[in-house]
């Protein structure tokens, strides 16, 4: 069943082929925090210190409001590119080089979606970058990845939902990837953070 991911004001968004996310993670990384803080300063939602990342197959069959979309990177040659709405500063999609066009990510509660959000986080990552370290004590029953040391990287990759999300799509793709959508958006904005 297809699903929609839209900005909070409804000016732009995507329809994807599958409403079932493949992965959910909690993330304490500096990049996620800085990106959401930048959007909040422009009028977007205030970020939480440990946002939930939702991963969906990168198979976009319909785009609307492309003229309201903008892409940005935190710094030149960043690994992540975020797509946001120029009207409400909702982040509606994030592409990362490691996703290899198989999935893209969005921040739960920072956009509107008809995806099934009942998925539980499979891990909490980059906890060494978390500002509010008291939150770590509240995390139960999921792997805690502090810094992606060699051992933690192996632990992370061994999580079934993680390895399954970044593998090549096994069925035909009906639409385009988020990476190709980003190429059709006007000039990339580099924040130089």
C-alpha cells in the first residue's frame, strides 16, 4: 500500500510505494541536531534531543510542490542531503551516501505521513554526541551505539532490520529515488556549519 510524506503546511511532498518503514533508529548525532535546530530557527518545529529516524524504501511515484522544496547540506561535501519545505521548514526526506538509493529517512513528527509508524526503534545511535546524556538511562531493550567503534559497527550491522534496510531493493522500482528528486530541485544550499 502506498503512503504519503508531506511537509507540515501541505505545500509539498511525496507518495511512496510502500507504507511499511523498514527501520527506525533513535539518533543523538550532531548533524541531525544541527539540521533540525537550523529548521527551527527558520520557523520549523523545535527538535527533540534524540529524534526518531524512520527509513522507507526510496521508491517515489508522485511528487507535488517541487517548487516549494529545497535541498541543503550542513557543509560542503557532506554525506547527508536534506529536503525541506521553504514555507514551513519541515524536513521531508534525508538521503545519505550509505543508503545507496535503497532507502531514505525522515524525522518522525517533523513531517506528516500516512506510513505505518508502529515500528519500534531497532537501536539508539551516536549516543556519545547526545547533549542530554540522562536520556541514555531511559533507553531499554535496544542496542546502544555510542560512537561506532569497530565493535559497535559490527553490532549495528548485525541487527536484522539494519542489514535488511540498506540492501538492494528486491522488487522492481516503480518510481524514482530521493537522490534523483534532489537533482531536480533548484541549487543546493550549503550551510557551512
